[in-house]
């Protein structure tokens, strides 16, 4: 039995239809995630419209260098992931595994930079609470949202790294054929995590830079 | 160029082109944030972010060549999101200024509320 035939599952007549089925499932999940992150973006939009001056003061304190490097890392990881998906469709085993591993490494690099950024933020005392260094008090709303939004994003990314890691291992040990349509689900989730960062970047890092 | 090399080139070409466009847009967004555009900085940055998301969803997430059902699901998520924003802001933008201390007067309703009526 060929690898492609092994990858085919009931009730799908062929791998293309099975790939479509995986895509529909993951896109339904992504649509629900859009609303989940949308609620955070909405909270940000409401508070920023209520307290624009406080958000201007608070936003100037974020570490734009780390935010920009992380944007570059995630954009690059989305490209390596796309190449992995296309290569899987053509049965190019080595390219798939190399690109998935590279995607995972870029994700880990993102988290490392995020850790450095968090450490710099904490050193500046930017944790909302009694001794918060910025005024007016509403600056804490920005930093509360910053920690929640970037934290939730980092959790999503960490889950993504875990999924990509396990999937790479499965392919490497030949437990699943390289043509497995599951890679479509893994990739779509990864791209969504990248999407969230593309939106977070201007909201958190590009305030009051001029 | 043999078939295998052509396949390799095809697989790398489009994602790399999209990556270049995304990085350029990211740099444009970062650079424009340092221009003194005042109130236009954020709208411009968000517009660029929107274009980046469209590029990512169409070309890297594969919506451009996908089944109509997938595009419908993606758009449905955004439509419900827009409802959430529209309904919430229709509330906040029509609240009285006195209920929203610190808010610029342009974004609230400047009227006195007769609280005795409630």
C-alpha cells in the first residue's frame, strides 16, 4: 500500500477531499478563536477610546525592538510552514520535516525574545498594581491588556510549537505518511497565531513613536 | 531544469514572494510610526496590518484557491466580530460625557441626565 493510500481515512474518497474536511474543521475553530481574541481587541479599543492620553503614555514604554524582531520571526515561520504544506502535497519528505523543524525553532526563538522582553518590562516595574510607575492610573489598563493579550498569544504559540513538534516527530518516525492531510490543520492554526501578532504589533508597540 | 527542480522552485517561489511583501509592509508600518502623522499614525498602521493579514490568509493560509465553504467560514468569523464591535461602540459612543470621566468630549454625548426619572 502506498503512503498516500495509508493516509486516506474513512469516509473520504480521496486525499484532496480529506484535506478539505480537515480545512473546514480547523477554519471553524479559527472562526471561534477570532471571536475570542476579538473580545480582547474590543476591550482594548473601548479603553483606548476612553483614555487616549493614558494609552499614549503607556504605549511609549513597550519594547519596540523585541516586538519587531518577533514579527519578523513569526512572518518567516509562516513561510516555512507554507512550504512544508506544499512539499507534503508533493511527497517531499525531507523538505517537509526540515521546514516543520525550522518553523518550530522560529517559534521557540519568538518565545525566547518574549521572555527577554517580559524581563525588561518587569525590571521597569510595568506590572499593574500598587507601585505602578506611570501616571495617570489608566495607564495600568493598557499594561493589564498588554500582559493578557501577549500572554494569551504566547500560550497559543507554545501550544502550536508543541503540536508542530509532535507532528514532526510522527512524520520523522514514519508513524504517519508524509501526505497526511493533518498538516493542513497544523499549518492553519500556526498562521492564525501569526495573524494575531500582526494585529497586536501596531496596537501595542507602535503607539506614540513619532 | 528537471521535474524535481521545477517542483522545488514552485514550492519556494510564491511563499518567498509573499514573505518579502509581508516584511516590507512590516517595515513600512514600523517606519511610518516614527513619522509625525498625529491622529493618522494608528489608522495607517492598522491599515497596513489589515493588508498583511489579507496577504497571509489568501496566499499562505490558502484561501485564494480554496473551496467557497472555507472562505464563507473565514468571512463569517469576521462578520460576527464586526457585529460585536458595532454593538459595543454604539453603546459607548452614545453614553453621556458625565458617565465617562476623562473621555474626549468629541466621543460622548454632552447632555445632562435627569437621574430622578430612573
